[in-house]
DNA sequence: ACTAGAAGCGCC
DNA sequence: AAACGGCGCTTCTAGT
C-alpha cells in the first residue's frame, strides 16, 4: 500500500523524540522587550488607580475590590443589583458569583459594573504578565519556559513562565504580546494549523458533509451553517461546542438563547451530520466497554466514571470521551511536526521558540520568511494523512503582535 | 509563617 | 434548574 504518510511512532516513541526538541526550545528562549513593559506597567498602574477611585466613589466607600466576597456584598446587597429583575445570580460555594459572565448581565444597570470589569482586566494583565515577566528574563535577555507532556490528553503544558496563555484577544492584551520580539537581524514567524480539531473530528467520523466542506476549502463555520440552514455565528458556536461534547445548556449560554432553541439547533446539527453523531456515540460506547478513550496513536485516558452511578461524573466522563481523541490527536499531529521540523530544518534557518497547541513560533533571519515558511508548512501539512486536507497559515513580523500574513 | 482551596481569568 | 474539553498564575481566605 503506497502512502505518503511516514510510519507513525507509538506514543512512547513520540514523547521520547519530542523531549530533546522541547529542551532546545527552552534553551533558546525568546527575547522580551523589558523597557517597553516597564512603560506599560506605569501606564496600567495609572489607569488602575483612576478606576479604583471611581469604584470607591460609586460604592460610597472603600473595600477590597479583588475580594469576590466583599464585592458580592457591595454589588448585590448594597447596590441591589439584580433585585428587581428576575435575574438569576449564579452561586459559588461561599457567596454569589461575581464572575465576568455574571457581571455582564448588569453592565448597563449600574456604572460600577463596567468599572469593575475594566479594573479586573487591567489588574489581571498587570499582575500576571506585565510585572512578573521581566523578572523572569535570564542573563541572556531572554525568557525560558519549561515544557511538560504530563497532561491528560498528551498536550504540552508550559510554566515558569507559562507562555501558552499570553494575551491575544483584547486590545489591552495585545499590548503585552507586542513585548515578545525577535532578536536584532531576525523576525518572528508564526504558523498555525487551521481548524485542526474540527478536521480531526471530520476524519474520525467520516462525515461526508464535514469532509466535503474541508475538501472544498470552505470557511467551515459558513459551510456548516449553510448545510444546516442557520447563521454562521450559530454554526460556529455548535462546531466549537462539539469539540468538548457540549450540550444544550452550554450552547444556550454561549448564544444567549433559550435552552429549547439550543436543543433544536443541536438536533438539526446531528441530522445534517449524521455520521458525526454516530461517531460520538460509538466513542462513548467504546470508552464504556473498554474503560478508556484513546487518540489516533493510542494514548489512553481511563474513564471509570462512565460505569459509575453519579450522573454528574458520568456526564463529565462522556464529554471527556469525545474530547480526548480530538484534543489528544491534535497534540500528536503538532508533536510529529515539531520532531520532523527539528530534524529537517537547520537552527540557523528557523529556530522553533514556542508551541501554543496548534501554533508554532519561529525566529528566522530577517527577510527569509517567504522562502522558509513554505518549507515549514510543507512539513506540517504532510506529517500525517487524514481523510481531509490539513491546512496551515503563516504570519511574520517584528513581534508576536504585529504580524502580517504570507 | 506557611499551605491549600476557591474564585477568577489568561490561552488553545 | 441546569458546571462545558485541556492547562497555569494571582489573589484572597481559612486552615494549621
């Protein structure tokens, strides 16, 4: 049988071959623009001081804003948020929740709420990234994380510092990402797998609708929305939820719609993609029979709770049974690519710096992106063959924030 | 003084 | 009424 896919390693072989790759990445590190972060710290601290004063004024007194229990008293008892309306406030173990998802319900109700949200965002970024990161820079002026492969699905984790959760979504957060720079004479190159988890689900299930959408190179959310006859936004939420076995409740929360409507969307989704529904069922059945779920290369996750009598634990295990092969296979594909790149590409052409699950960040000599990116992408695209095409997207730039596509 | 758990939130 | 896959870090709080 002729195949262009190289012989696949066992899980043990994969982990073993990946280890030296990770050690090289850790040793290389990444340059951090420390002076820039210092000015950012001053800027953020000034904003936070103003926000704090505004919050005290709105509350009528000082209190510890960072204390969820004190904040709950101020919001729900003193300012009576949610009192008149039939607003359900989620409870935690010891008090009413002040999580962002709860505060969102009152964002237009009282001026203190948007101030709290902004205060949370700015203090989070300041104390988690802006202040500590410069302190972790080594003598070589670079930041060196430590990777482990000890997670349940075989993904990497990163710590001291964690460089897999550097902000990217908000405008404020992007200011931090900008501090990750290439050393002089170099630029950064980022290549990420496009929709890899959904492609894996399409591959495992063999669902013709999903496979067709990927084969035609379509925008997957638009394509699934079309096939279902719903908005792209709805399709995107369902596609996302599928990856961790989300039910009607979760989808209702994500789309802010009634549960019955969410259930109708899910029913419709599985009518449109029947083999996906079949696959999910069979994965759960197999996990129940065998006691574990497994990835493409056979990494197992044991799920004894599937046979238990606690419905909450059983439901949780059923979701994990679906998520594990998807998330774990993603980690395997990226791991295979990292090993192949490490073997094939000399360090002076492209040095792998970071892995963020479906993204690899490289440091390359300035001006070489258009020649090296296709080589790297060719490796990443062909490291394994699925029943759908694998696609990667490349961007380059002087720092991790200001990047343009190739 | 130290630790462990909650709560919250950054990322995929 | 209803807790959703995988991580790590900071802060507060209650415990020793």
